[in-house]
């Protein structure tokens, strides 16, 4: 498997914006990362402290939820992206990302593709399938909006305000494989911990309690439908994200002539190799 031997991102698309200065982009990415880590760690502390009927067992369970895993991904991605931007903003030389081995550079690009697609999937599935009524506490309102609403806002920030090119189609295959691996993790969780992370993955029959809530499964056919529906959704989301980035590049670079805001007000050098 070859990752390429050409120059990597010579115009620093991963560290710059068409609108924001490198220092401002660094500050935005660092602030998003900090907020995401605060959300995650506060939720852990709140639940471990026994507030609102939660316990340490809920903290343990949280690491099986796709929502939580994606939010950890957002927190770490923006921290890493902020670091790369900082290394460029400091002196305008070769940023850290450009000095890494090519496999790590390729993985960073895939990391970007995941944080600009999975959050939209999380938001759609939660509000379209899992949401079951108004939030009863301030904590649940804040935590759910942060994890199922602001997550997509963070993804939009990366799509709209950076200069990164559309993700290659091969990334879609990896995103589907990652989802398939998570599906396996969900059933490993059931086999070891005896609960389904998400009810729509429970192939058991539907069981309605006295309150009218389904405490059973959704049936084997429905599980298959949900799995293929989520696969179709990520294909659509990836395609839309790719289209949004293409439009952003066309509008900002072709129509507006904004090639990017570089270190010290520099312009893009002639003949620079673009990462496509």
C-alpha cells in the first residue's frame, strides 16, 4: 500500500483558512477542542457523582455509545488540528503535519473526513430516531445539545472556514468500514454486558410496557433496515460534505479570489503543488 511520494500540502491547506488568519484559526480550533473536552469530562464527573440518578455504571456504558466516541474524536481532532495550525502560525515555516511520515498525514486527512461526516449522522439519528421527549433537567438539555447539535456546528466550521480540499472517495470506504466495526462493538457489548447500546440494534421482538414504551427490540428485519439505512445515510452525508467543500472552494477561490490567509500576509507562491 503506497501513500504517495509527492509533496504534501505545500500551500498549507490543513493549517490555513480563506477568511481567518492562522492565529485566529488556531484559536477557534483550540476553543472547540477545549469546549468538547469540558463537555466530556463534566459529564463523566456529573454521572460519577450520582447526580440526576446517574452512577459510575453510566460512565462505563458511555464508552460504548457512538455519540460519545465521536465526541471524543471531535475533541482530539480539534486539539491536533490546533497544534498543526500553531506550528505554522508561529513562524510560517514547515508545519508539524508536513514533517510527519506520509501514513500519518493520510490518517490525519481521514480523521478530518470523519469529523466532517459522522457528527451529521449522529445528529440525524438522535433527533430522528432516539429523541423521545423534552429534557427534564438543565444537565440533560445542555449535554444533549452539546453532543447532538453543536457537534454538527463544529463539523460545519471545518467544512466552511478551512481551505482543505474535498475528501477523496476512498475515505468513504474507510468510513463505512469504521461504522461496521462499531456495529460489531455494539454486539460485543451485548454479549459481555448484556444490554444493547441502541434499541434499534436489538433484533428481539417488540415489548411494550404499561407506560407504552418499547422495552424490547425492533425485530430482525428492522435491524437490517436500520443498518443499511445508516450505511446509505453516511454515503449521502459524505457526498454532500464533498459537494459543500467543492462549492466553498469555487466561491472563495475562483469567484472571490481568496486563495487563503497566510503567515505574515504572504500570498500563495506560484507553482505550489496542491493536494487534491
